[in-house]
């Protein structure tokens, strides 16, 4: 069963560490070995994996994404969030992480982030482990 | 079994809504719960998920990708489609979508798009649902 | 079981063809039909799929990524590898490839590449096939 987990964001663009939510869902499923999927059912938010130590890395990623895809650039979409759609397309809507011995196989520096590109908002993620 | 589905494109860069193809493949597999994979066996095309309501969003994504990765930029690859290879690398060659109750779990605004970056051409996608 | 495979890189930014490693892991698992996952447990390296014929394509992708995300851009992260974190976020930390008849379903021009963005280094990839 896919577990639907709420995530709240507090800024227009924000990376929220969701390791705790994902680890809890993995424990609840009780699968020893397989693949964990994290998916967002949105079009202006994404999921990524990145450094968990220095918070400056997240700030650098956000600042550079804002530069690569400017908030305003004569977009035709009139809701003011075209840049959010484009950033989500680049970052992606899902990640997969190996599961071994009932635990996520994250590298030493890896954490999983919900990437808000059009907040602040109440959002959701879906998490599931496939056995195998 | 992976289902191979033909997709035809009509422009150099074009996002084709493939929800219908993917939903039909999911129905044909008859799996109630699991993960649906959509994969392109190409190097100048990709797969993304994005807004299904306002077509201006797709135009904005395409216009911005064309700006981030210009068609001509002193590329060494001589076939004239280096930009297409780079865009496909950024957008990605596969997406996964949860399946519950035999149906794709797409968010309200989400549709699945085949992303042509070097068309027009006859292309293929692979679709499959893993049970679990 | 996830197979952990070492990969060594020899440049700051380098795309290493890992088809051989992945094919060997797929053979070792002996699964006829399913999905092969390739995952990096790093935050400054990624995995992509792209052209295997003309090596100029890889050079063009690397050159353009270096332009989109400059090595130096007043980043706050002080280790000198902020650009590597951002590039990895754009390229992604995993790929999936269909498996049929015990073999990877790669398109004619597709190969799988480990993407080093902060080398040279000793790295690892994880490979696994889920049956289904």
C-alpha cells in the first residue's frame, strides 16, 4: 500500500528534509529488501536527494535554480508560477532509494528533500516499498 | 511484460500527452497495486509529468529549455542535435507513477508527457506495472 | 540483493560508461523479466543514459552543464563543490532500465553513464533487478 504523507512548506521555494517521514513509512511496511519510492502528486514541487550536513548546499541549489529559471521571463502561463513548473520538470517528481535489512541505503551525506517551488502550501508525498 | 507503444511527433520540440497510452497499458496488465514505469529507449527524447490544464505551461517549459540549452552553441557533435541530447539528460528518460486499485495515482493537475527534442519522428515508449 | 560496484573516475567532471558493470549484475541476478535500477549513494555524482556512438555528445553535455551551472558563482558552501551538488540534482541519482529475456532493454544508441561532478574519486554504484 502506498502511504500518503502530508508535508507543509513555509516559503515560496524551500527544500524540506523528509528522511523521517520516509524512514517511518519504510519501517511500517516491514519489507527487508527492495526499493523505496518517493513520489509527489504535484506539478510545481519535486523530490531530490542531496547533502544533509551543510545547509548552505540547499541554499546554493535553490539560488542557482532561481537563476537558471527566473521567476519572471515573459511566461505565457498567467498564474505566476510558470517557473515552478519548469524547476519541478528539471528536478523530477520521484526518487527511488534501495532498501536493505529494512533500512534505506542512503550514502553518508545523502538526505531526501521535498522541493517546494510554489509555496507556502500544504502538499503530499507518496511512499512505498516494493519487495524484491 | 513490457508493452512497447509507438508515439509520433510533429515538431522539432513537442510535449505529447501520453496519459491514454499509459492508462490503457495499466488496464491491460490488470495489476491492482504497484508501480507503473514509463521509459523511452531514445537519447534525444524524454518523459516528464506536468500540468494538464493550461497548454501555456508546456509552451513555457519548452521555451525555457530552448533558452537554457540553445539549439546552437558551438557543439562538437556534428549531427545538429546536441541540444536535444542535453535536454533529454536534464528531463530524464523515465518516470514512475503509483498504481492503486488498478489506476494511476496522478495528482489533479498531472499528466504524463513524451518529450520530443529532435523531431518530428516516429518514437517508442515502454510501459509496465510491477505488482507490490 | 543490491550489488555494490566500485567506479573510479579520473577527472573533475567525467561520464564513465558503466554498461558492462550493469550487464554483469543483471546476468548475475538471473532475472528474466523486470526492472533494473542503478543508484549512486553520493551527492556530487549522478547517473544518466545517453549516446554511445559519438564521444563528442558526452563532451557537449559536460561543457553545457558546466556553463549552466558555473564552477564558481558566489556559492555559500565553502568546500568548492557546490556546482557538483547542483549538477547532480539536475541529472539525478538513479536510472531504471527495463529487463526482458534476462537482458537490459537499451535503445540502439543508449548507454548508461556514471556522471562524476567532483572527481577524480573512488565512487560506488548500486545495481539490482526487481522481478515482475
